[in-house]
C-alpha cells in the first residue's frame, strides 16, 4: 500500500504537496492510475477521493495533530 495524496483536496501549491491527512491508501498500480487523472480515476472506480481521505483522517490515531487545520 502507498499513501496517495488527493491533490484536488486543496492545499497544494508551488513546491508543496497536499497534507498527509488528505491521502488514501492505494496499491502501486492504482496510485499510478490516480496520477494519470484523478477525475477519471474517481469516475471509473465510483469513489470520491476527497470524502474518502476525510474519512481516513477522521479515523486516524493522529487526528489530534490536525484538529486546528482547516
């Protein structure tokens, strides 16, 4: 499994990656597919990655670190 950052979740900028709490676990193949086109990936797999990343973050034992992050 790899941490696949959901770039369209917001927070990405010049020389900045999306925060780790905006990531979903994917196998290497699906991670590569995601990088070829997030919207196409979401449509093909019928998933909203922003919602999925938020759900994973809400269950994370590290969620207290992100309490004050918008």
